[in-house]
């Protein structure tokens, strides 16, 4: 089954299944699929390459306030898929019969239709491979390249139809020096630019050269620091872990609790939104509710809004804005600032250049205090020049400082970061983030 025919296939399959509903049953169906190329590099040489083409359908079979969900893989062979779907529906009826009512069940009863296509300009995989191998410059490059189309569809027995497809690419790599010494980088997006890749690989080679120098051992304390977009991504992931969820706010489990109970604010230059229009995630969710192009979450340093799933909407008596059940951002974006991106080392002066952060967790969730480690790509900078790598450090600090009273500025450009995870299929989560210069970041060991 070709990707361009999957939409019609979903429509026909749901029409067929809807004709086999019993009584007042309601059927909600969500199709997900991809056609992706994957390439694994080691020593800047292709070690493994392949293509994944898959489609699956998830069905929520509802009767009153009772419902059961399940999914099956699709083959594109009509008789086979009909058999799989009818068997799934039979299994769901058996499960539903012993389930209690779900008091927070809420789903779309609309009958409209929508389509959103995000046309990317990824290169042929062979051309991407050539660019990576030549750009490595003889270094020991290890990484994964993934590219292709992901698509999602929603269909219900009410006649609602929604379709989304996006082409994207994601290259995630490390240049290894020796033992545990390496520098890490990534290039992802919709439109492939060989010059951007060349610049990023050149930066990785520059970092690799610095790794050959004796490392600097720093004492615990506070240091002026620059967080690259990749490092800031780790901080944002922690903020997103309940930070914008209506359910987490109502149950007082949000790490941004002080923003809504004490009026705490971030720096006025910090504005964060769920930017569906600028990402590669579907503009609808599994219960059929559509998502607005943008939801303001933090505006000018002040808390501005929540992500509200249908279940939270039902529980708390508010309107949903199409968030998934876990109410985690899928396309988060932070507005850039005024710090010239090309001058971050000069603006940093003397301090830490942090390319990546690792192993983050909350040390005090209610205070939005996070602990984690530096590992790859952290360097000591003096007078705007990288002079030495840094031994591994542990930080322990709060976003109310890092993005609040200690924030010097955000870079004037933002980088697109696509989640590289491939559990079940390629992720459609994305971030668009600037870098952040911080007057002081606290390191405990």
C-alpha cells in the first residue's frame, strides 16, 4: 500500500467497519504509518542500511461510557485487513463487557474533514550518505540517519476524516576521539541544506581537536555558561514533564507550580508555545479533536496557558485544545532573543560552553529544580576562545534561575530539533529552540 493511497484505504476500512457496528456503538480509528530510510554509520562508513514501510490502525470501540482500545498492523491486502479488524472489534467487545464506565470519556462527534501536508526536501539517501562521509573528514563518525514520510489519519463512524503527512530527515552523530571522549551533534528538519551540514560537521571536528588537549578539572560552584539549543532541549524536556499539563496543575504536581501559586516569572524574553503549525506532528489527536496552530504557554516570562486533553476537559469542565492524554508538548517552540548566534563565544567571555546535558531528573520538582550531567561537548572558554575540555560535572539548578533572573540572553536564531526516537515508529515530536547565555549555573560536583 503506497503512502498516497493510505488515506483512501483508511476511509474505506472505517466505512466497512462502521457497517458492522452493533446497536449504539461508536468507532474511532487512528491510522499511523511511515516510509523511512535508515542508515547506521561507524568509522564514517555505512554499516547498515534499510527501509521501513509500516501501517497500523488503532480502534477505540465505544458503547455509552464504556470503551476498549486496541491496534493491529495493516498489510494492504483487503481481505486480510478486514479479517484483522473484525477480529479486533470482537476482542474489544469482550474486553469492554467487563470494564466499568469511564467518567472522563470524551470524543469528537463532528463529521468534518481536514488535511495538512508538510512537504519536506530531504535528499536522496545516497546523496546524504555521500555528504556525511565526505564531511567527516576522516574522523571516526558514528551515527544514525533517518528520513522519509510519516503520516497519520483519523476516521470515525460519525464520518469525520482528518489526514496529516510530513517529510523530514534526522541525522544524529558523534565524532569519537578515544575511550569515552567524543563530541555530539545533530542536523534535522524539512529542507536539507548541504552548507548547514558542512558547518555543523566542521564544528564537530573543531570540538574533536580540543578533546585532544588536557581536560580542565573545575571545582564545584557557579560558572557563567552558554547552553546550546541541544543542551537547552534537555531543560525544556523537564519543563514539559507536567509543566504545561492542566491535569498536573490542578493536582499540584507541576514543576511550574510557583508560577501559578506565587506569581513567579521567568525572564521577560522567554516566550514558549506549542507550535503545531511549525512542527511535524499531526494537527489532530486520537479522540478526533483538532489542534490550533499555536497555543501560548509562557508569554513574556509569565505563565499563559495549559495543554488540555479531552479527558482533562471532561474532568475539569473546560474546553480541550487537542492535547494528547499525557498533555506533553509535541511541537514546542521558544522565541529567539537578540544575542548574536555567531558571537556566543565572545559574549560568553570566560566560562562554560555546554553542548549537551545528560541524565536529567528533578531534584525538587515543586521548585523546578533539576539535576543532571555534562558529558560530551562541554568546554572551558577564556576570552571568547575554547581552550580545553571539561571533566564531567553535575549541575543542580532551577529553571527559575537558568531561564529567569540569571538569564543574560537568548540567541537571535532558533534551531529545529526533531526527536530521534524510533520506538514503534519515527517520532513526530519536535522542538525549535535558541541557545541561552546564563550568568551563573550551579555545579555540585
